[in-house]
């Protein structure tokens, strides 16, 4: 055959098809839709109307309806937009002809707007939350308008033999599409076209690549599938409405194509198991395209968007909703324990010797006041604790360890002594390391020397600080030693045995010392390995005194290779959960799975919205709203929520010259407080009795007429960003990572309050107040080169403060607020007592 027809289907009555693909070779073909190719990577060669065009990155070309073209086999990644002209009945039809080909124009700016619209459509499509179809349709109209305004040609189509054949085929296809629900026979159509049935059959199959009968069955099937998905019509009605001779034939044809009965297909669709991707695969069977990993190339599209166009992509900003809540101040729900105050964390023990870290710890202890601190590496070589003499006999030097513990106790915080990592002189494999500034994660070469180290260190603590003090501390072994984590040993059995030995050494010094599980991290905490470990503890009589867990909502690879040099731990290699309620579900699941085991304290000793140390959102108001949301929604559900971690001064990756480089700290390296810091200072001011809570609000009282209310407007990251795709997120424009970042209004009414004068104090953290990153951007986003500049940024990054007085006479306190996206707001309502 000289050329063949591609039957392009449009799913769910959408006017466009959208995909990102690598285009393999496709012989001469045509279709009755407009097709646009935008090259993101590599080379695309297309022959059309006897001309071959070579497109490279950034080039764009449009193929008109009924235009014969051929795709040649090149290495490429291409955006493909297919437009159904019959959808746009005013101004666009299959006769419209466009000239849009960047390879024949010197002025590349002519194509800027069409690329921008395509980028918007792709952004919406891949951030699909189930309600974006109308937005896609609206932008498709913008796309068509741009074509009509700037690319429509008055040039007439050629009238060669191929074009005449195409015109006849087009008429036939249009007739079938218009009359598929009626009885259409080959004889009827041949008579209409003044052809013999045999000639029409041969002509159709030669040029369409499919028989007349199979083609019309396919058209009817496509419409029937849409009816199955979008209507409640019976199978019999669907068959009759779409031109099938009877329901029995329809069911048989459907099962042959989809491998299931229509009723089963409809049931699966209701459960969400027939996805848009599945339907796309069906419609793309002809063209020989290979699906690529979309996220590798979507970032290129972000270059076509304006840097401030995030809100424009998803439409006008509107108020998310108004939360009108009436709260009876006499209804005390429960007394609060404030377990979030139990833990703060620092990267490694060595870092606590740094003056900058000590100052940050003094500051946060003064402002918040945590009870315990978690850190790694008290045993590793940076502490110079473990040594061996020339004969291989071990001896210990406690100088650095003592300096750390002395300092922590001086600021009224107790240690979780995590017994890690392996001293090189004791390691079986000293070359087994992770991180930029490496630590050894090998098992010991000699269990007796390991026992010596643990026993003598524990006894030293008791001798120096007293048995009662050390009994108030916590001990644990290693950091996430189970298989599939980067800190694991070669087998779980090695980790089990070392835990047992370490447990016995600590308990031999004093049986009342609290020794917990190794820290454990898993996506959904259903990993059988952890429960196998608990069974091992029971069988071997080494039970833990608390559960020690981490919570990172990520699905990133966890092999040791990832962290060897650190560079692989960027946001691009980490997939974050798209579920904004991940933590709540994790805690519920974990507590349920622990039902058969002893009821012990559950300490979350590390948690963050990502495990990436280079996620730019860590520096923004997103992080503070994330902390507030998750702690308030899970208040006192576990025994600690230890944010990882205190400071950006960490040695897991190379240090970064950029002040706001996406590290996980509450402080920057030079001690500037990030928005996340103020999340804890706000939480600290909550009172001891809970009155009410709900999405976005948490109301407490001291039962003496005072109230502390914490509000938040949390917005989850976009599905694209969750997959590691930056798109139009840049170092400065970080808030483009969110879809529809809308304000939220609160209208709170506290009833049965005392009639009295009150002082109202509001503290606010949002992009205008309390965000050092946003203030730094307003200052010019330049490096701070002097202490004066650093202090100026510190001063300008304090939370907003509003104070006023109110007089209550009807026993009702009314409070209204409109919170910007990611804003957190603390409201203190204090009763003024007469002297």
C-alpha cells in the first residue's frame, strides 16, 4: 500500500490527546485530526508533501488533517498533541490548513506562545487530580485560537491523485462516524460512492490497513466503551444505540478486544482499575510509539512557562473554602501531653561539638524545650572513642563523648544513645561506608571487642553521671539495620545477633536502663522484617523497652550505592507520596500491626516531608505547614515527633555554598531560623486542654479563661513534583510546586466564654512574615557576605505580630481569619484579670 489511515480515538469526549513519547519509524499515513510535535530531546525527522524536515530540541511542527506524512527512526522524546477539529465547530474544521514549522522560520519567537500553551496543558494533564478536564479543554481552545490567529494559511491543498483518494476516504470515514449507530453495509456505501462493492472493499483495505467491517466495528466499540463508562444504560441498550446487530454479538466482540465482559469492565471502571493510561494504550496500538519515562523530560517544558505563571496554569486563585466552626468552651475533649516535645535531632554526635550547633540548641531549648535528643555516630571514628594498641587490645578515650553529654545535660536535654557506627579499627570491612564524609557500616570483626566497647561505655556513663540520671536516658542499636535500607548489614541475622549482644551488654550494667529497637523505616510499616525482628526478641529474651521508628513518605531506592557519594540523593531520585494524610495512615497502620506485641512507647525519632537533603521546599513555608498539620492531626498519638533535623550543618552530602539549598534543618548553617522553626514555637504555646480540632484548626484552653488556637492552610505538593519533576519550579520560584494554592478562610465562634475584656495576640508565618527564604528573595536573592547582612535577614524574618483588645459581653468570642497558602497562625486569647 502507498499509505494507510490511522484511526485516532479521543477518549472520554475530550477534544485533544496528550502524550510524551519516543517516536519510532512510522510509514506513510494520514488521519483526520491535527497533530503537533514538540521535540524535547534528540532529533525527529518527518517527511510531508515530498519534503523532509529535521527537527531538533525546541523545534515544533504541525501536521494537518488528511496530510500524508512519514516519521523516520531517530532517537528522540517528543510531546504529541492531537486535536479533534470536529469538536471546535466554530472556526475550525477538517478543511482548515496551518503552516506551523519552526525549521523553516528564522524568527523562533513566533512559536513561543504555542509552546507556552502546550506546556500549560501538559502541566495540568500530568498533575491530574480527577477534576482537570475542564481546564484542559479551556486551554485547548487557547491552542486552537493561537493556531487560527498566527498559523492559518490561505494556501490551497494539492489536488494530486493521493489527495483525491484522501478526500474520498475522508468522506467515507465521516459518513461512518456520523451514522455508526445505524445499519451500514458495504453495498449501501458502495452505491453512495458510485463504486462497486468489491472495488470499495479493496480500496478501503488498501488505504486504511483494515477491512471495512473491522473498521466500523471499531468505531462502534469506541462509542460503546464511552457509554459503559459514563452512563448507566443496560448492555442491551448500549449495543442497540451503537449499531451492533444484537447484544450477544456486542458482548462477544467486546470480550475479544478487552479480554473481559462488558459488565466486568464497567465494574472495574467504578473501582478505578480502568485508568486513563490503559485507554491510551488501546488507542496508541497502531502508531508504533514507545512510551518513555515522562519525568526525565518534563522539566524541559517548564522553560516555556513564565516564572510567575504557577497560578495562571491552574486558573484564578480562589478561596479554598470557609471553615465556620462553633466551639463550646465547656466541652473539654481531653488533656494534652504534648508528646511532640519529647525529641529533637542532630545529624551526628560530632556536630554537637560545633559552636554553631551548640548555639542553635541553646536557642531552641530556650524557645521550645525538648526532653530528648537523637543523633548518630557516637561510636564512629570522628569521636576518637575506640582504639587498639599495637597488640590489638582495645582501649577507650572518652574526652569527646563526655564533652557532648556534659553540654546536653547543661541545657536540660537527655540523650538517646544510638550505638552506631562502627569504628574502623573494629570493622570487619572498613571499606563499607556511606555518605560524603563517610561512616563505616560494617559488622564488627570481633564480637568480644564489640562487647567490650558497649559495656565499658555504658559503665562509664553510670560512673560519671550516676545511675538515676542514666536510667532516664534512652539507648538503642544502630540506624535502620534491616535489609533494603542503606545502613543494613549483609543479612538480617547479623543485625539480629548484634542487637542481642548490644542489648545484653547495656542491661548487664543495669537492668533498668531503657533499650529500644533499632530505628525502623518503611513506606507503610507493613514490612514483615520488623515483626520478624520482634518475634526474634521474644524468642531470645531480649525484649525492647520502646519502639524506635522513622517516617519519611518516600518511595526512593534504598541501596547503599545511593548514598556513597551523596549526589544521588537529589529530589529527582526520590518519589514522594502523593497522599497528604500519609503520616496519619502510617501511625494507624503501625499501631494496629503492633497489637499482638507489648504495648510500649512509640518514638518517631526522624520524620520529614522528604528524605532529600536538597529539596528546595525544605526552606519554605510548605515545611512549617507540613509540621503543624501532621502534629496537630496526630497529636499525642505517638510518644514523639522528632523533626529531622536541627541544622543544615550536616555531613551526609557535600556542603553547599547556597544559603537556602534545600537541607532539612530548622536553622540554616549560619543560624537563620527557617519557617519550620516557628512551627515548633507556635506548637509550644498550645495550652493543656483540647476543646476542638478539625482540618486546619486546633483549639486549646487552660480552663482559666485563656485560649490558644493554631490554624494552618496546608497544600500538598503537585503529583508532578511528588514524582521528582521540577517542571517550572526553579531555585527562586519554589512555590510553583503546588496546584491551586488557594487561601482558606476561618470563621470561629467560641461560645460560653466569660464576659470579660481579652487581649488578642496573633503570630503569623507566611511568605510575607516569618519566612527567611522569601525575605531573602525580596532582598535580591544574593549571597550574604557580612555578619551585618545575616543579622538584617534574621531581623526581617520574624513572624508577623498583631495585638488588639476585645470586650466580650454576650459570652461569645468571634474570630475570623483568611490564611494564605502554607500559612500558619497562632491566636492567643488571654482574659484580662482585674487587679
